[in-house]
C-alpha cells in the first residue's frame, strides 16, 4: 500500500527544499546567536534559551521536522 493511497500527500519540491534548508539553517542560526555576545541584562541561561528558541522557530517556520518533534525540544 503506497503512502498516496493511504491519504499521505507527497511534498512538493518547494516544500522539501524549504525543509532541507530549514534543517541546516536552524542549527546555523542557533550557533550564530550563541556566539553573539549576550547583553548584560540577559543571564547565561536566558541566552542559551534564546538559541534554542531560534532553532525551534526556524524548524517550525520551514517545517523541517514535524511540529511534534520540535515540541519535544
């Protein structure tokens, strides 16, 4: 039984390209935020949380991973 007959839709090339870009862009942006100097008003744990938030937001927007997976972060 194929995934199409089971009700699953095959992603378009644009969707799969966006997901592939997001899969690599998310960690790259998270590392970039991590390497940026934190403001004095931001604690170290809050700065790390900002990195994780950037990663999750990128993956959500590009749908690189299912939303349920990113919710586990």
